[in-house]
C-alpha cells in the first residue's frame, strides 16, 4: 500500500504541530493584555491604582463554545509574588469587548505589602526555628548555595550530632 504522506505533507504537518504551543502562548499573552487593559480602564471605578493591576497572572482562561464568551481569571501580584485571595475575572465577548468584570484586587497593594528584604539573617532564622521547636540551638551553621535559588543548610545541633539538614 502506498503512503499518502509525501515529504511536503510531512514537513507542513510537523511545522503545524510545532507551532501550536507558540500560538497558545501568543493567545495567552493577548488575553492577558485585553484583561489587563480592561482592569486598567476601570481602576478609578474599582478604587484601584494603576500599579495594582500592572502585573496580574492568568490562573485560567477558556472560551465557552455555547456563547463565545472568553473567561479570563487573574490573580494580583506585587513584585512577582501572588497576593492571597486577590482575584479578578474578566469576561470578553467574541469581538474582544468586556461583557463582565469582577475584581477583589487589594487596593494600594504596594503600601500594604511587607518589605521584600528579610527581617532576620539566615542564622537568626535557624536559631528561632530551633527555639520554637524546643531543640538545642545549633552550635555552628554553614550556609552554602549549590544552585541559584536552592540554599543548603549543614547543621549539627548538639542534641542530634548524626543529623545533617539538607
């Protein structure tokens, strides 16, 4: 039996399959832009500042086959950190116009956020944790970074000389 897939068809099919994730990413970026623009256009009505809606994350989105409404669900972020229970939903019709919008974003999040710098050093945090757990304070702590964001603690508390925390 002769194959119906010619080399040209295979190349076109492969290119189409490789393009699908890129198209989904582009659609997600377009949805985020539309949803962010809708929120920014209504900041005064919602009592928000422009900075409150400058960096939301899409938690989910889908288009309803029945009515063509695209539902975009967002979570508010400040300096890349998501804010608990600060959510919004933007519903766009097939033409990309806002059909509905609801927001529970935190007003003036920048003023309410805690500082990004830690209040304790790493050694102080380990000592506080040991005290809270009623463990003997570590005699010596050594902090080393193996990977950019994966700190490793090597500690041998007096109560547990055989233990090494990683």
